[in-house]
């Protein structure tokens, strides 16, 4: 596994590790493995991506729709600043505050 850089951030309570992967596929492999271990209670702590504010705001606005889809049993996940539900992409319309289907 190759990293562009890794270092610990200074903090009084805990010392998080910041790592930048050289390859996106390696980053995704690590994130998937840690999320799976966390589901099985094998790891305590958090693993998060450092996303731009634009993407964080969009995901926050799309979150109620994500929850609704998951409660209905649909496969839903974020894809950057969009939401993929059963193979269809949705993005957030900030004017109407509702998700809109993206035309392919």
C-alpha cells in the first residue's frame, strides 16, 4: 500500500491519523474493510473521508431521502455529491430542498 503522506494531528484528547493514499482503489479498499469490521464490532473509533464543504452540504441535504430509501429496502449510497438509488442518480435542488433525478 502506498501513501503520499501520513501524520498524526496534535490534539489534547486523541491523536487522529491523517493519511493520503496514492491510489483511490487502495483508499476504497481500506474504507470498506474498516466499515465492515466496525459493523461486526471489531473496531472502535471512526474512519471518515475529508470531503469539501460543497459535498458535505449536499450530502446533508440528501440524507433524509437516503434514510427514506433505505427504510423502503432500496439500495442507496452516496456517490460524491449525488445519491445513487437502485442505479439512478439524484442530486439536491437547493431551491426546492428536494432531490431531483439526474438525466443520463
